């Protein structure tokens, strides 16, 4: 298991594993603080993002965030990984992938061809070092249309993803966040919840 480090000024931050650097590179979220995996301050968060940007994409195939032996989803991801599709970006780091995604070379055709070669962890890693503007720019390059009670992903439509959480899973807090999102008046909305606990009773109450 590899460790990673990055210096910010005179302070050097060290991260024990890929899981550690991924967790601490995430934006500040109450659930991560409750779980004890969040960066302790902005300096550590930036250092984790910089360290993450320098990690080769190939490393994600060598160090699984959840052990292959104990997780069926991890086994499915690794066993169905398309090495030929991955060859397009296999020489890149996470930061290099970000730059490629923002370039003109990443069009709808190339993104669809690459998709089977990226693991969810690679996609999550690159998103952690991208600004909101970067994510919007890359997302608009490809259409992913989904349908259930409504339709999301159509070109020219403004959509909202409402998946709030609350540090204590308080239903009133969840409802307030959903209402706040709906008040933006966007045409399409996907509504969900993001529980902070694993209590079945709490999840049923929120639903």
C-alpha cells in the first residue's frame, strides 16, 4: 500500500494510503467529519488534492480502495475493466486526465470510447481536483439522458440534483434543503437523500 505526501509552504502533509488521500481531497462535508475521514483544515485539503493530482491512473488498478477479496462491487469493476479503452489515458496522472478532459481532444466520441476504461475511483479522483466550472465544461460535452417520472440530460435544459444530507439525519433539515433547491425553479429535478447514518428507521423516516 503506497503512501503519498505534499508540501504546502513549510508544512509537509502525509497520507497513509490512496483511500486516505482520496478522502481528504474531498470538499468539506459534515458526513466526512462525522466519519473521521475529512481533512482537518484547508491546507491539508489542498495538499491532498495536489498529491492526488500527481498519482498515475494506473495506480488505481493496483490499489483498490476496498479489498478485492471482500467486496463484490470491487471485483466486478476490476474484472470488467477494459484495458484497451484505458490505453488512451493509461500514461496520464489524475491531473493529466483533468487537463485532457478539458481539452478539445475530449469530445463525445472519445469520451464514450474511454468510459469502459475508467473505474469509478478514477472518475471520483479527477472530480476532486476540478472546479465547478471544469465539471460543467466536461459534462456538457456528452449527453447522458435518463428517464423515470421525468427526463434529465436533454441539451438546453437546466437540471437540479437534490440529494441533501444532514449531520443528524433530521427529516426537517432534509426537507428544507430539498425545498431550497426546488425554489430555484429549474425545469428538471432529481430528488434523493444521502443518509449520514445506517439506521433503517431513520432512513424510512427521511424517505
